[in-house]
């Protein structure tokens, strides 16, 4: 059965079809564990009234081996048709063609929000004194900025042509070494900024999170990142005037380099973060490191207007540990929790989070986390998944 969006709301049947990409490298290990945990949590929460029908679709190395394509049209069609999906990590193809499979999925489905909730689980060792102070949700713009991929290699005819236009038509004289410079274009639009910031504000209001902070570098990039800040404030004043006046919403801003410092020094000052693509890349990894690392960092790519969403493991394919049954499956498991919350199956998601935290407090984890825990008990990937199911 298909998930649909009717009158602006997701309609989820009791047995929705969820397309999934197994992933490359460690993806073959973490994805089955995630599915087993989710299936067990759904059964625990709802009995036989609800069940996910998993539908494998291909991308990455597995797709290339079987079809000769890195991202088959059938995969994109499946995500378009079924709205909500999940994926493991994907390798970056070598050579020409697709720059990044992850970016291709986000661009192709216009998944303009990269959503990264970051919270601390008791029992996990952290490099900071008070990781429990970190509780933020990052809304990272997913389709514009430098990740739009508009750039030209130094020395190429395209780079020379682009510089010629800048110099001759636009009067630009600030390129110090034009013959050896590569060039990139950073598009930041009002529409792209507004829909991202609107999603962040709506999330904040729906989850009783009072503050939305616009993180930018507008003091230097005045018409791109500065535009993002300006349009954000204008949107808030125009569409959320009553919420601002009633004190249910506070919108502020912070320059990105200052935010990176503040996130360490006073993380309790921040709740929901709205930012552009590159800033969001830095910010999400910094915050993940404060609560235990990217191995437990979930993420989702969402279009709140169409309903399309792909949740994902936020780490890479880790070929050095692939096949060794030691990789931490928590990132994709917590991304599946995000997926369950997104489709309204909150009870099942909460069961998984509670089970994970109970295990961490007992010192039970995969090696990447257990080695730092007092009396930590290191489990393999499959074994850790079984312990989560037993703990549910």
C-alpha cells in the first residue's frame, strides 16, 4: 500500500510499502539490522495492526553491478511513487557522470530539507563535560549553495570563459590568480531560503521549541548568506507575527563561526537551527561529535510540500571495516526512528530510542562506543541489533 499526501497531510495505511537502498560497504550489514529492529518495534507497539512492507531498490555499487547504472530510473520512480524511503550509505562513483549519488537523490526529488536532530543518550561517553546540554534540530538547506555543484576546474576552457565574463562584462578585478583559479557559483534564492526556514519554524512550533536560529555568514557574503538572514526575518514577521507577539516563537541569528564556538560553550541557548548547505554540513558534524559521534547521528531529507522523504545513515561506506560485523548500526536505526515519527508511528519510534538508551546505560554497544564506556561490553553489529530487540 502507498503512503499518499492528501489535503496537505500524509495518509499512511496500516501496511505501507517503504522503498529502501541497502547501501555500499557497511550498508549490507546495518540495513538488515535496522529493518529487524523496526519490524520488532512496530509489532511491539501495534501488534498485527501495522506492518512495513519493505521494497528494495538499487543504487550505488550494487546497482552498477546489476544494471550498469549507478542510480537507475526505477529507483527514482519508486521513491516518487511511495513518498517515504530509507537508505544506507552510498559510494561516490569514480570518474565523470554523477558527482554524488546522495546529492542526485536530493536534487532529483527536491528534498530541500536535510533534517538532523542531535541529542544525547545517557551512557555514551563524550569529549565535552555536559553533552546532555546538546538538544538541537538542524534544518540544512539541501538543494542550493555550493552543493548545487556549479563549478569549473582551474585551467579548463569553461573556467577561462567564466572568468572572461566576470572580468569583461561584470568588471570583476578581485581574482588574484585567474589563470590557475577554479570557480564555483553559490546560488541562494529567496524561495529556497523561505521554504527551508518555514519548515524549521513549523517544526519548532509543533514540538514546543521556542527558538529558531538562522546561522549564516552574512557579514561577508552579504547577498547570499546575508539574503538568507534577511529573508528569514521577513518571513517570520510576515507569516508568524502572532506567534512572535505571543512569545511562542523567537527568531534570532548567529554568524556561523560564532555559532560553532557557542555550540561548545553554551549549547543550551539553541534549539532549532536553520542554515544553508555548507554551514549545515559543518554544524551537524560538530554537534554529533559532542554527543558521541556520527555513528549515532540520524538524518532525513524531506520535502514538506510534496511529502517525499528519504531517511539515511549519515556516515560513509567505511570500506575498511565492511564485512567485519563491527560497524555501529545506530545511525540508520535512529534515522528509521525519524521515519517512524514522520509517518506518525511515534510509539514504535519511542520504543527504539528507549531501548537504545537502556543498553548504552548498561555499557552495551558496538566497539566504537563501548571502548570508551566504563566496563563497556562490545558487541558485533548483528548481536547489538538482537540486544535492541530483546530490550524493546
